[in-house]
C-alpha cells in the first residue's frame, strides 16, 4: 500500500452470478450503505464505499482488480486465479475483435 490519502474504499465482490443483472444496482446500493454505516460505527471511518460485482465489470477492470486487489475474504480458494485467467482471455478476445473491426473500417 502507498501513502496516498484514502478518499474512498473500493470493494469488489464475486457472487457467482447469484445476483441477477437487473438486481445488481439495488444489491450494490444496499451493500455500500451497510459497509459505510459499519465502518463509521465500528472504526470511526467516514468514507464513501464503492462496490462493484466482478461478474459484471468490464474484463480489463476485472483483470486489474484481480491482479492488484487485496483479498479480504475468500470462500473459494483458487477462484481468483481462475477468474484472472478468464479476464485476461476476455481482454485478448476484445482486442482481437477490435483489430478485426478496424481492418473492415478502412
């Protein structure tokens, strides 16, 4: 960790697709509220909490989170490595797709 001041706390959660696409905004909003209240009450921290669901973020961001993020709770050992490999594959596939589209745009 570096010495930059903390303005907010970023949290990434993997639910195994138990939260449906239509339901994730309410789920994330509730989780943000709960975490902010607990951090304030138990630790005296008054910080904004940003939550993303790993299954619904773009592959490049997912790969960055999985590479650099600090794991606080892991109920499925090994899932981080598997998800990182999938995210890297998804990023490569998107890059190839963009290159192909660019060739046809010329």
